[in-house]
C-alpha cells in the first residue's frame, strides 16, 4: 500500500499508544479454551494479515514487502513464509477462507495490464483498509500448487478473483462478463457472476444470481459442493452489493434470509454440516451483525458488549465461529463464538502478549485461529496464529499463567489509534 510515510513513522506516530478501557469479555475461566498466540511476520514490511488456515496448519494471507509499498499473497508453512508472487502487477492476497487440505492455495493478484474500463478493482489491498497504487490494473484469480500458479479464466470480462476451495479441488470466486450494465454504480461498468472453477480441467461455471439480482460472488465451499456467497445489483464489489446471502446447491440458488436490512447480506463460510456464517444488515441498514444459519433458521449472533457491529468470517466442523466485533468508533476485536457464547479472543491469550487481536478470519478443526493483530510494543500490524494450549505442550507455562485469571483480566478492551480505526472502517467487509 503506498503509504506516504515511512515504516518508522507508522510505528511511532501513526499507530501511537493503545489505551485500555473497561473489559466487556464474557464467560468464566473454567469453561473457555486457552491459546498461545504467535506473530506470523511479514515480507520485510510492518503489515500482514492471515485470512485462511486448513487442517494441515497451512496459513494463507497477505504480507507487505519492505517499505510497505506493496503486498503479496503468502503462505505460512512449517515456520516459514512463502511469497506466492503476483501475476505481473504490484499487489495480491490469498485464502479467505482456506478449507483445502490438498495443497491448493486460492489467491488473486494484479496483472501488468491496465483495465480498459477503469473499474479500479482493489481487492488486493483493500482488505487491509490501506490505500495502494495499481488499482487501475486488471486483477485475476489463480491457484498456487507446488510453486506453480494456474490463472482462472473469466467469463469474457477482464477481472476476477477466487476465495474458497474444498478437498475435491473445487474453487469459488467471481468473474466479470462482457455485459455492459447501464444500471451499474460507477466505476463498475460490466456485470460479474459467482463462479465455480475446477483448475485441474480448467472448467469454469457461472452460478446464477437470486432471481431479480444481476451480479454475484461465491466465497465459501464445503466438501459436498455446497457454495455460499451473495448476489445483488451491479456495483463495485463489496459486501454492500449483497441484497441476498445465498446458498448454491444442486443447481439451485437459495436465499438464506437477513436480519432486516436490504444490503450487506453475505454468507462467508459453510462447513461440512451445512452450517453457514456471515454478515447481515439490521433494519434501516445503519449497522450489521454476524449471523449463523442452519436448516432454514438465521440466528443473530449479536456483538461483544458495548459494540454495534459484528461479522462472522468462518466456521469449522465443530461449529466454532470466528469474526470481528467493533464499537461505534471502530475499536475492533477478534471474537470466538461457541456453544451460544461470543467471547473476546483477547481474553483467552497470555496477558503478557504484546498482540491485540483485531479480527479472527478463519479457524481449522483443531481450533487454531488466524487473523489480524496489532503489536502494542512496535506499532506493527502482523498476522497472528493462536494454538489451543492443550496442543502446545512446550508452552504450558504461558497457558498456566493465563489460567489463573478470570476472562478479561489479562487483556482489556482497547482504544485503537485513529489511523488503525480508520483502516478498519474502510475495509470492504463493512459495506458502504
């Protein structure tokens, strides 16, 4: 991202000092898991974010290069970070969420080609909330397999992206068509469709939008081929286009319902039990809440105490849900939802950790969680990985330390510096 200031200034001036305020964490020390937390690092810059983790503990996301001018899609594996590169352009990102255990990494990146329609697709850097150059470049989806990149075809348009993948090698995302839509909101010019792509035979299939809608995006897929995402009216790609959170199965598209709002209704992930999580606007479309859907019933997961907005990004096969909850000033914090309770993830990590966990983006069936953090000691914004303590015998001392405290004592809710809050507010997961 083309920040106009140096990494040193970012660390010391922009992010500044975090101010603790009263904790609103829920639960008790006896009935909640404990986690060791790790900083996953970047590619020489001060920013990285983890968007996906599979059952092999492969972590995918994006990381800044030295100087914080660009970010690349990355894979953290066996203690190392692998730069997956781009498609000839400046920026890229990978995995949201990652559910494939075959070594298939879904990603998207900019090419060196200028977009002749000037639509300014910027997925590659907008997930971080930062501004970046190169938004006038064409963007394509691809999968990374053993060091090789396989680009996804479009549906006749210029741009595309991929997100989820399952263990059958099926990948989902969206791709532009050549259809000029006079009703599109600028700078978008043409329609785009949700797609199901199988890289091994390079077959791409458009998934139909809900009746009355014109565009769509597919985000998650399970091992039974059930696909979730959103459809709506043509506009620049963001959750705001989501008139309907949808499920595609057996060639049909199904509306999962909403929490009263007309926009930002998006299903982000589906597990192998057919349980779905996502985000939906409340009535009046002034805020949105995380939701859980099962067997035709949509449940509002609410927020952490004192917050007004939440989003659920992923769910594992044990029905554990992770996401993000924010107050009106966009002081955001990662949450874990399980057994009917939403818990501030910061209250479950060691009290002496410098990391404050802003957003939890994915988790695997072991309960390992990845996302976006803020380092209170350096001002950096690294990707994080949390590992349940019972799986991390080498860190029993840290787990024992936090087990002595009630939930919320070790990590208080924090007022974030203004720049960080603005970055969180600007991210497309919050819609308009």
